[in-house]
C-alpha cells in the first residue's frame, strides 16, 4: 500500500484512518498489530450474522481496507444534542445486547475459557466514539480488542469506559454520569455489576489507558470492592 494513501479522516490510539476515495477507507496501524487478520475475521463473523460492521475488503501487513461509513460518531451526536443522551444510551445498550447473542467461535476463545457457560463475541471497546451513526443506522467500528467470553464482561467494559472517560467541565461530568447510568439501566444492572471489578482490572492493565482515566478507574475499582464487602 502506498505511503500516501489519501486524506486522513480519523486517528485513534493505535491506528490512523484514511479516505482512499473509492468508497473505502484504509485503517493503518502505527506499529504491527498483534493480529490484524483476526480482527478482520471477527468482523466478517459478526457481519455474516447481521451485526452492523463495515465490510472488510483486504488485509496487508499493518493495513486494513474496509467500507467507508458516512456519518458522525455517536459521541459527536451526543455533543451536538445532549438532551438526546438517554436515547443514545438505549441504542448503545441495544447494540451490546445484539452482540451478546452472537456465540464466540472456538477459534476466538482462549484455551482457559469456561465453555460450560455461554461465550459470546466481545467488542471490549464499545463506546460512543466507536459507533458511526450512518444514514442506515448505527455501525460499530474498531474491533482491535475483540475477543470471546461472557457477555456481561463486555457490558461492564462499556460502562467502565464511559463512566471514567476524561472530562473537563461540570456539565460534561454531569452528562457523563447520566449517560453511563442510563446505559447500565438499559443493558441490565446485574449484567454490568457482575463483571464490574474484572472490567476495572482489565482497564487498569491496558497500557493505552490515559492517566486521568486510570485514576478514575482505580477509584471505581475501590468503590466496587468496598461495595462487595458490605
């Protein structure tokens, strides 16, 4: 793939996205991905089962070419219309429940997975910045962290990421708490709370977690632990 693929349209913590100009985009990792082929395979697996993901066209080294999905992110929509936050929280919960119904294939499960219980495909980074609100409906992007496991863990990961996301103003923090609380309620408190401690630990072990977020996750982890001792 050329070193000048086209206009840069998005940048994440691990990759950049370029508009190739033919209805597709190039997602280029800045370093070698642990398994970009697995990411593409997971997207194909859930897409074949009706889950809204971009179609992957090719994988080559650190480059992944997929459909260009038009539209703002869910996060941008919430920023533009914060009074609709509860509606978007419901949409996010629905997307997480829909994914929870897709069984994880054997090739996605770790050797230590407890197969005596249902194992689902987990996105593990399903938050408003990774949902594109296209004209045809929401589409979930960035499957870098996807894995197989209990569905409740994925729900808890979403809650932890949303409620500990770094904010700067009191209004933003209020909106964050409202959205996170609504997601937890719509997704199911028991599903989220059952894996809340494990999700915090997973987030703390992630080198990509920002310092402010790490502090917030540690505080949530402590609160969760104290709640469990009561």
